[in-house]
C-alpha cells in the first residue's frame, strides 16, 4: 500500500492545480464541468505503508523511504518522490525560484499517521498583490455582513476583469468595518467586463477600494474562464494605491 499524489504537470514540469482541475472538471463549491481527459497525469509516490504482509505504520520515515525505493521503479507514469536532508531553507528558496506551491518538512523518525500532525509540516509559498474590490457575495451560515470580496484587475483595454473572491482574513470587527465601507459604494451596475463566477449571489460596488491580497498561485480554470487567484486571503486596504494601478501587467510582472 503506497501513499502519494496524482498530479498534472505544466510545460515547466511543475505540478499544476489548474491543470488538475481541467482534467477532473471539479470546481470550488462542489460544481463540476466536463473534464479534459487529454490532460496527462502522473503519480508521485512518497511513502510505503504496507509491504509483503508487514504493517509499516510504526517504522521510522527514513526506513520506510529506503524500503519504498526498492519497490517503486520510476517510469512515464509512476515516480519515486525523492527527499533532501537538513537543508530545508535552501530547498524552500529553490522551490520559490521555480514557482512551486511550497514544500513539506518531515521529521526523520516520524511514524505514519493518517491525520494532520506536527511531524509533517506543509510550508506554503505565498505571493502578494493588490486587487480592486468591485463587489461582495451573500454571507453563509453564521457569518454576518458579507461572504467574500469580489476582486478584479484591469486589462490593457482598461476593462475590469474578475480574478476571484477573498472571504478569509477577517475577524468580526474587520467584517463590520468593511461592510460599512461596502454599503456606501453599492451600485446596480456590474463594473466587470465578462463573466463573474462567484458561486453565490453578488452585489456590486463602485470600484474605488484597493485590497492587498495574499494568494498561492494563478490558475486557469478553463480555456474560457480566464486567470483566477488560488486561495486568496484579505490582508488589508491600500489607501496609497489607485484602483486603476491594479493591472494584469503589473501583477504578472511582480
């Protein structure tokens, strides 16, 4: 019994969440569209749990990796996922330079646990940029005021294009403060050019506020859907920047 991850690689050989979405057709919120079976996938194996009748859950990670290397032969579809000892900071920087999502740090003598623990740490690489706030979605469950901010960037033609929603990064006080601002800017006119795939009902606001956003990567959710921010988190408002300065050209260059 193996543990690993099925991934779709981009042209630079990097795992692509966007390509995997296109392959499976799965979208946030449980939505699904027809998948693209032509997107190739590969299986990277990083652990061995059972072998030859032996349960390896309680065996040290390093010993499991040695055993794994003897039973997995890398080929066109299956690959042994290698590891690097000690120099985690250097590996993290190399991952950043390659544009990867992050690294996983594992304690050498850790056992295999089928849950989250402090023995394996997922260390994400995040990016920051400024986006225009041009709408908000309805709240859900016990949340008050609004669900998420609907974000956009201007293209070369000066059109505001939807790039995603940021619903995290707020405490109750920040939610109320943002809501007070949003209410004053409400409008019936959609400020975006093209589709807005926000999953919930959207209320429009005048595009006058700029938000600083933390995110993991850009995704292409479909051939028609355009570029979207993956896992955006609201960090704060930028009073020192004009909405018209929030462009794709600047964002992608950064």
